[in-house]
C-alpha cells in the first residue's frame, strides 16, 4: 500500500502540474469558474463556503463528500507560492453547488479581491488513510468477528452454511436456476458467499434479488462497490424495487432518482429540517450584524456585539446537534445504505454495524479497500468475476508483491465452496461465448435461447448470414507495428485500415439513416485496441469516412481500450490486436483477462484482426485461432484484399 500511495501521488503531481484548467475540468478534477454564494462558520470556527458553478457547466466530475480540495484564483490556474490556494474538504455536493469546509478562520484577501475563482481536487489522502487503517485493524484483530471473517476469507477457517428449504425465497422473481441457487446460497451463508458472474449472466440482477431477500430477514444492510458508477447502478435498481435506500457520497450519475436517495435529500425531507435551517439562518444574521458593529466601540455596542456572538455560537451548536439527530433518524429507518468502499468510513455511518455487507465488483477492488466495509459486518457477500479485469495498480512493484491479487480471488481459490457461478448468459451468440466459456469458465456457460443464434441477420434481415466470430490473419502481409517512443505506445496503420474497411463492408446492406424507424434499438459498434497510439490512429481514420464518422457523432460507434468497455456491450465488437513483429512480443495482449473482457462485449459479431505469426508465441492465441478455424470464421488478409481496396477507407 505504501508503494502504491507513493506512485499514485507521483503520477497525480505529474499529470496535473502542467495541465490547463480546461484539461483538468475535462478530467473531472476542477470546477471553474465558481462563485461564492454563501459564507458561514462551521465546526471549530473554520469558514465554510458554498461554491456554485454555472448551470452550463454540468460536466461529469469526481467531486464528492470527504474529498480534499483547494480553492484557487485565476491568473495562476494552480495555487503558487505567491498566491497560495485555500485548502479544505468537500462536505456536500448538489448538482452545481458544493460546500467547502476550509482550514482557516478567516478568508485570505485574494479570495475576496474579485478574481475569478476555481476549485481543484487535490491528491486523495483519505482513501489511503482509511485503507491503511483498515489493514491495521484486520491484522491486529483477535477474538472478534473481524478476526473470524479474516480467517474464513483467507482460508484459515472453513466457511459455514445454514440448511435451507427449497421454497424459502420470499420475493417472486424470474431468475433462472443458477441465479436462484446463488440467491439461496447467499441466504444460507453464515460467514461469506460469492456470486461469480461471468459476462452477460445477470450478476447485477441476481445481486439485487439477494439484497431484497436479505432485507426481508435483516433490518439494514450495507451495499458497496469500488466505483461510483457501480454504486449508482445498484442504488437505482434497488430504488426501482421500492427499497428505502440511501446513497452516501456524491452520485456520479446526475439523475433525479439518485438525487432523491442521497443523505442530503433525506435530511431535507425530515420534519425537523426547517427548524434547523431557521437556526442556521438566524446565526448567520447575527454574525453579519456583529461584523457591522466592528468599528463602534461604545459600551452598549460592545455588550450587544458580545451577546450576538454568544447567541450565534449557541444557535450553531444547537443546529449542529439537531442535524446529527436528523441524520441518525434518517439512517435508522433505511433498509439499505449504499456507498463506495472508502465511503463505508463516512463519519455518519462509521459507528453503524450491519449483519450483512455486500460488495459488488469485488474482483476489481483492492483488498485493503474491501476490509473497510467488511469490518462493519457480521458476514459478507462478494460479487464479481476474477476472470475479467483486475484492479488498477499504478505501482508495478506493488502489483508484483501482491496488491493486484484481490480478496475475491483469494477466497474463491481457498474456499471454492463459498462460490456459486451463474451459468446462463443473455448477451452473446453461442459462437462468441464458446471460446471464453471453454477457456475461462470450465465450459459451463449456456446461451439463453434468445441469444443462441442471434447474429446480425436476426437484427436485420438485410444482413446476410455471416460468421459471428471472424479472425482476419495479417501474417505475411508486412503489416508491421510502429513503435511510438515518446508515449511508449504502439500502432499498426495497415491493420487499422483493414479493420475499418471490413466494418464498412459489413454495414453495406444496412442503412444507418433508417435506424429511427427500425423496430429494434440502433445498431451499436465498438472498436477496441490495446494501445493508445492505435486508438488515436483509428479515430483519425474514422474521421475520413463519412459513414463511420456519422456513426461516431451519433454515439453508435465508440473507440477505446478494453478498460473503457468494461461492463458494456455492443452489437459489433472489432478488435485490432496491433502487435506484429519478428520477435513475437505481444505486450499487453499477454493479459488474457483483458482479452476475455474485450471479446465478450460483442452481442452479434466479433471481428478480430491480428498477425498469427506474432500472436502464436502465446498459447492463448494458438487456442483462439484453432477455435475460430473450427467454427469456420478464419480468413487471411490476402483473401480480404481481393475484395477490399486496401488503404482506401471508403467515404
């Protein structure tokens, strides 16, 4: 963890030291410009500012409660030695407004001199502090529930389960047999249960059903995930089921449904909120009056000023006490609290305990982060898929020394009886599913009848029957990769052109302009490459094609790395494998979990283009090409060039 924190901090400084305000705003790290719309005194006499950004600036952002931030003035873009920033913590976020608790009792002159202000997120010390604290608590745990859960999760003690009846589920549902088995497994677990959800098998649906069944038996549960997006999705699904759910922290999706399930919304809807609000207003009025009397030195004025100060302090303290009561009252009545892993340490819930803690995307979560919510529960349910993307670890040394291995992986390997795998998938044609099922899931996946033969022709009859999986082999064509030393990246222009030409050929029978009248949702396409240089080249080439550029503008075609497509799906997925060299070096492609994610994003058509002479230095790609040949989807680039005008992307 210390290695990771050091590397993360170094990268944060490097990325933001020279970044413009516009770039930082695009990354979600900056609000600019902002206006101070209110100023009050918070705990400890520190100034609290309400900051507002223009309504037109509703960009997605990473600001949330508990994040460290710094106010700056225009002219520097960043705080500097001659005009330092004002440090503090974000205490509330609502659409275009946030509360910023500063570390000062008085505002610096530069804040009030009329300069345009902005606010930057600063390095996230909070997450590392909470993860390190959780690690220490778990390591030191003796003779308590945390120690027992630690020993079960790490395989030192056997997990135990209750017996259950076949008809013990209370909620009606349309789950399949493997999903129902997973829900029953969760209900019967006394220590830990794992829902293993391969691509397209309905993991989120199953997890929500397990939560519904659990809250029928327990008063309140905690539901976490490492990403805000996953927390938002679960909150929405639970709210749609009529669950009384509170979302801690700042939702990344700005939707009315989510906002009404935030803690702030719950506090504002409380019967005592207006009383608390009136107290705060009166306290602020007294403070403003005190400031007006600063230059009057008569005895009566001084006495009155002192009385106003005392009265304001008393009102603020009473309002703070009432806010704590309201918050506890709101949280006392909820069935589910949702938050990120670090959000489980939020000051409003850190004193609460839960019979069950659910962690979604657990196979993408750093182990230290998982211990934060686990320490608040009596049992834990993990959901995810360790055959897909691992957690992001920025320090290669930390990754090598074990930080990339997740608690999900450790538990499923050491206590396999704790896991139930979902086996019916609802996303992919059977041929797209087949290779991943065999290579990663013990050949246990079964396509649902609705997708078993769902190729492009079942979307629109104008598409001729085609190979659901197609591999175009560029071996012997001289399509060699090009190294980009400045960015340590790699591109393959010839391969990029061939991929786009094949895409255009696929789309010939289908008129994208008619999608509005099409009975099904618009056809969607994803183009994936493992290297940023290849992605940039593909984006440039797409701009030269009228058909593809129109699809890009309509957001029906997207280009990115595998990571950017995690959790998503497209009708057509086209992957440029990029690497082609005499040494047989394949770099990122050797991470076969990334390949699993990339290939399983496709619903109806998976198109792969690569150089077999380079790729087949790795057994995974040998097996992949053998599979594609067996199902009839293997072609050579020489065959393609006989029907496609290579290097001329059609407009």
